[in-house]
C-alpha cells in the first residue's frame, strides 16, 4: 500500500506542474490567395502628386507671409504729383528691456529682471509683456525678443 502511495505522489505533482504551464497557441496561417499590401504604380503616382500639391501650397503660404501686401494703386483720374506716404511703422519703445531668448528652446525667454525662464510662445516679437514671477503691484514689464 505504501509503495502505491509513493508512486502516486510524483504522478499527481507532475500533473499539477503540467497543468500550470501556458498552452502554446499556433500563429494564424495566411491564406495563399491574399494579395500583398503593396501599392500599384498608379496609387504611388497619385500619392506623389498629392505630396507635390501640398508642397506647392505650403510654399505659396510662406510667400504670402513673407511678402508684404502691395499698396493699392491710385485711381487713374488723380494727378501724377500725388505723394503716397508709407504707413507708419510702430517702433518698439526703448524704455523697456528685452528678454533673452533661450538657446535651443523656441518660445522661451529669460526674464531681464531675475533671469527666470518664461513661456512666450505665440506672442509676436516686440510685444510688451509682464513678468509673471512678480506680483501685479510691482508691474515688471519687458519686450519679447
């Protein structure tokens, strides 16, 4: 009786050990009739044409942003001696110091008052901004470089 029990213990423990192992799953097999996921020449050509159109649009937008609008032409019935003055350009006031740009981080500057890092992303150059590290009562202003 003891020999049967001694024989059953390793058998039962082996069964429990094997039951804890994960079941290997087979990878799904591909059907031989499936087409490959490659683009045809026509599809590739359409994609290239779309890329070229997008590049041209980007270049046109850049050209519109960099080129100032042309002044309107005077009507032909006016005399030739009319002088057109250029629009006044607002020069930044030199009363306020400029922030120092942070190298490698566009849109961030160092405050001219305490050299702390400030976020000025989306604010145009030359705009007067308040140093947020000071309370409103002190009112420390500087210009965006």
